[in-house]
């Protein structure tokens, strides 16, 4: 995803990468507790309300079956 906050500030011109994992092992752990308060699983059709808008856009694309979508946000 290429995204911006809508300004010309170069620090706000970003690229985010989202990956799909179909198989994994073990339990996920919070490795940076100072940066993360909680780790939870959610169904794609029941995401939390406070999800950042650009992340919701990526997860909506995944829910709709667009696994290799190129996304933009804020332009």
C-alpha cells in the first residue's frame, strides 16, 4: 500500500506491506510490550472499531478475495 496523510511532508509518504499467512505454528506473542497493549484474533467480517483506516482498507481487500491487490490511501 502506498499511503500519505495528504500533505507534502516527505515523512508522511509511506509504503506498507501486508502479507497473508495460510499456515503457521505456535502461538503469537507480543515481543514489544511497550508498543503493543494487546494481541487478539478477529474475523475479517468482525474487525474492531478502532482499527486504523489504512489497515481496514487492506483487510477489506483480503476479505473480498483480492490477495494481490495494490492499494493506495490518502491520495
